[in-house]
C-alpha cells in the first residue's frame, strides 16, 4: 500500500506523455528533394546546394518547370528554390543553408545526390560520410555524377516536370529497371566504398542538356576519387552484365546487305576464380530480333546461329576492350571482381593488395547468345 501514491501519480502523468511529443507539423518543414555538391572557388572548400519545392507553386507534372531566377538560387520564380552554403566541410556549408532557410530542413523525401565531375575527381568520402550519418537520408536514393556544376544541373527547366529532380529520378528508375543504366543507389555506393582494399565504386553520369538530361555512361572511382569514364552504350554492357547482372543495351549486328538489331532481355553470369587469382567469366545473354534491314532468312536455323555467334563476338570484343582499359588506363576494378576473389580464393586475396594487383590479373571471358522470338518475314 505504501507504493500506491506513486502508482497513482504515474497513472495520472502517463497519458500526458503519450503521443508524438516532439512532432513537427508537415507545413513547418522545408522538404529537400535533392542535394548538389560542387567545388567552391576557394581552394579546399565545397559548395553545397539543396533543392526545396515550394508547395503552393507546384501544380503537378506536365505543366512546365522553372527554378530560381537569380544566380544564388534565391527568390525563385518557379516551383522550387535553391539554397547554397560554402565551407571547408559539409557540416559548415549546411549550417549556412539552415540559417537561411525559413523552416527546418527535412531530408526524408530526398531523391537524388548530384556531384559535379570536378568535385568527384577531388574526392567524395567526407560528403558521403556526413550524409550517411543523417538518419533521414534514405539508402534507396540515387547518387549521380554530372557534367559541369551540380547546382546548375538542379536548375534545368524540364518541360515534362515542374521539379527537375522528379525527371531525374524517373529517368534513373526507368533506365535501371530496363537494365540499361547501372543499378547504383546511395546504400550500394556506401557498401562499395567500404570494402577493404577493394573500393571501386561506379555511378551513373548525366550531362545537362536543353530541356532535360542525357545519360552518358558511368563514372569510375578508385576509392573515393573519380578516375575516368566509360562512355556510351557499347562498352557499358560488360559493367551491366557482370557487375549488376543487368541485360544491357541493344546490339546492332552489321550484315552484308543491312543490319540486325538484337534486343537482350535476360543476362546471367558465372565467375570462376583460380588459386593463382586468374578469373574466368561466362556470360549467357538471351534476347530477340527487334529489327532487320537485311535480307537474312530468319526462319533458317543456320542463319539464327550465325547471328547469335556474331552478337556474341561483338559482346566479346567490347568486353576485352573494357577489361584492357580498366587495367591499363583506369587501373580500377570496374567489374567488381575483387569480391569474388576474396570469397572464392581468400588465401590469395589476403596475400596481395587487390587495388595494386588488379592491373596484373589475367581475366578471360566467354559469351553465349541465344535468340528467341526472331519473327518471320512476310516476303
């Protein structure tokens, strides 16, 4: 009975403690849709910019877009504003932004991290470390490298979207789903950056153009610094098929009197690592004939087999070119083969420094292409 007063007091106070005591109303937050990371004019400093949609100016997709009409992104005439800060660290720059924002920033809806090529070549680790420590930042958003200033890339007017970030997100999501863009999220980037002695991240590379953005391949990193690019749709196939197990782009097979377009819809790979560290990659690609401008009779088995072999040879040549460039020029394990060496031959892996040894590793590849649904010509 002596504890009864304490129990009664607790029962009276408990209802007052329930609920979200630290809640903040949704209209009292500034929702960040994207972050841009640039090198600042002063050496050793970076410029951080955030894109914040303005709810009462957003009318829905398809009605045109537009951003700030001033150089610093303030005083926008469109449905979003850009706030920027400069500092030696991400935190210092972000504090400048926070002090100029009229509401607390909320990063839970952020969709894209845009990094300028200039800053990517200097290093991204401090910024990624700061972002991963921000609990609101989701691991499924997209990090990308952009040509030119990342801040300016967030201010592109896109006719089909009011908020440029929505366009970028849709573009990356569609390309990844269709297997033609490399599947790299913020979470995957963090994993790739933290593997001991095997840090070779890649990111999609975008170029701002009038009315939108153009995908131009992938940016290749050694540890946290960008060391080069894999451009276009050709050589990127090896990265997609081996690193992320995606199908890749359409292949055009030239024929004597025209060409045949092979559309891959499924890809699989088997990787074998020998005790000496040499690697064998076997890739199976299945697809269909999307277009034919030649007079080849696709109803004949021998013609289909010939086209299959030709497509396999094209893949093989591109892969050889990619591996040679990655070992001799980039000196970066763009196919992420180090994780297989570490898993299948740990004794060999632990006896070397993979980042230093990768250029000397013997890598062989073999493609097998199967064509289904090739269609029958009407003539």
